């Protein structure tokens, strides 16, 4: 075969249960949602001869329908979109490893990952790659996962993984080398490691491995144009379904290389396409069942509380942290900012609102730490390099005031109940299990230190605790108070 071939690659990432269109206040247009996205996918398939649709992880979580059906509903909706390949993201593990393997069976599309292994048998957990045949081209697609997933499942002794980028890059090389004898025209890596790590990964790839494109996810990054590093085109599409990435490439059939390309981030709204009514009806059938169960009002807040970004203190974060601190009788609550999955709550609050906003129904434990350890924790979580979109950030309760000096790169002050923390004091801190399990990476305190003094499970359901507090605290409200300050 000689000549060139045009290929249109549509890509999404971090869709997080963004099932429904919302009205754009500036244009009045309906934006996003799976029905409009389906309409656009169909439009491109009609207009272009050779089309791929790829998703770089995190299709689940973020919607009560997904939580209620533990991702099964999401798999049904995504099946309707007929993606060619999806890579694992960290939230695909939220319902447990065994349930993920069940979801894989529900999927009508391949789910790829190259760097998770079942240790005793040295076998990969998932399909490591697939080769798509399109317009005479052989296209190899593989996947690499973020280290956060490896943290979340590290308690499972059956699994092992390549945990750094260098080892992950070697796994890519192992796969591509195994198919040197095949005429692979294009090689694509679907990653879920964040845009900065995508660039670092590209630097580590050997040219002879023939990787052409990295399609990334996890950091929810919006880009204006592709990043080209070490000859590899790096693209990502932000988050949700309000937009989709479109990469049109011209592939030289003789050299198996991209000789020209154009990329754009396409806004998905009703000026572009009509929604897919069949899919809309299908999703609403699930929505109606969930509404019947979760429509009861449990509270009314003083005002709407917001959580626009996770790297700083927010009013909604303060509300939840205070609720958990009171109900668990903890001195300090470290509530993971990423646990709050919506940007606003209230004033009217239903069961549906709480379950959508805080879908993690995990137990809570209280650990006793010293003042020295507590200062170390705050110095670690407040450092600037942790607040880059890829770190683990926290909301804290109102008894705490912490000030971090970014110029000096250190914690300047830390007080509880208005008194500066002393090294010899002890404090009860409340943590979610994922963050206790990964305490060294996220809090700079080892598991041994965390469990060396008193430990107690204070609730078997964090969401039940929040619901109960809201029922008993009507017309409450929290503002941003300067609990976490940066100089």
C-alpha cells in the first residue's frame, strides 16, 4: 500500500458521569451531556470516512445515577457511544477491583492497561493493548495508569505495577517491540497520569518504539494546542462532556508516520448538533428511578455553598469538614477536596444532592498524632507543588488556622482553638481510608506513626454522618474564613 491516509481521532477523558446537558448562561445554548455528544459522534462518522473514538479514563463517578448502579449504568450509556478503546482511570477502581472486572464484562469495548499485573502469575490484569484496523492502517493502542490507582489498590497483595514513569515507558517499549514484525502504522498511548507526567513520559520514549500520540487524562487540563515532545503529539480534553478533542492526522503509509495534523477542542452544544433522542430517553429512564428514591429534602442552608476548585479553602469544604469534625469528635478533619464532586450545594438540599456531591460512602477513622507530626502534615499538604492540579489537597474544620509561607517554602504557623500547636501535644485527626492507607505520600506521615498511638473507627459511613448533621443543623452556613492561608 502506498500513499497517505486521513484519520480523524475523537478523544475524551475524565467524563465523570457528566450525563446531562446544561444551559450556558452566556449563550443560552444547551452544552454537553451524552445525548449531544452522541449527536456529534454520529455527525463526524457521517462526514468522515475513517474515525476513531478513544477515552483516556475516568468515565465513572460524579453522578448519582452512576453511584446508585455502581457504574453499570455508565457502562450501558458508554456502550451506546461505541468507543473504540478506553483506558483505565483511577476512578474505575472506586467500586472495588472485583467490580471493575465485572464492569469490563459489561463493556462492549476494550479497556486497556499495560502496567497492572497479577503478581503470582506475572499476568496483566487487563488487556494491555489492542490493534485497530481502519482504512488499511494497523493502529496499536495501549494504556498507562496514574500512580494514584496503584496507591488505592496497594493493599491487595495479588497486584503489582510499574509505579514510575521510567518503568511505565519500558512497558510501552516492551509492547511495541513485541510487534516489530507487524506493520504498525500508528501507535497511541491512552494515559491517565496528568499532563505534566505525559510530557515526562514522552521524553522517556525511544524513537524506535514508534509512539506517535499520547492522549491524556487525570489532571483535567485544558490546552490551546497540542504539546509536541520528543516527536510525540500530546493532547487532552479537559473534563466532562462539554467538549471533545478532535485530531485529524495524515498518515504516510510507507513511513508509518504522521506527516500533517490539525487539532481542535470542539464545544459540544445544540448549535452544533441535535441531541440523540434515543440516548436521552435511555438515560432519563435511569434518572426517574433515582429521583423517586432520592428526592426527599433533608436540609435548607442559609445560602448556596460553593466548591469551585479543590486547591484552596472553600465554603462547601468548610461546611462538610465542620460537620464531620463535630460528628466524629475529632480535633482536626482532613477532608479530601476531591471527595466533593460538585461545585455547589443548596440552599435546598435533598438526599440526591448530598449523594451526588459526596458519593464516597466510606468509613472514617480517628488517629492520634503529636503536634510535631501535625505540623509536618500541614507543611506537606500546603506546599505549592502539591497544589498543581495533580496533588492531594484537603479541607479542614474551623478549629484550625494554618499559614504557609510560599516564599520560604515552609509552614509559618499552625493553631488549634486559637492556640499555637506545641510539639508535645496530641490531637485526634479524622481521615478517610484511602488517605490513611496512603498517608506517607499524601500527608508525610508513615502508617506506623499514624497507628502508633490511639486509633478508632468513628463512623462506618461518612455520607450518613453528613446527612444526619444536615438534618439537625437547619439554616446553617459557612464562609471562607482563612483556615488555610498562603503568603
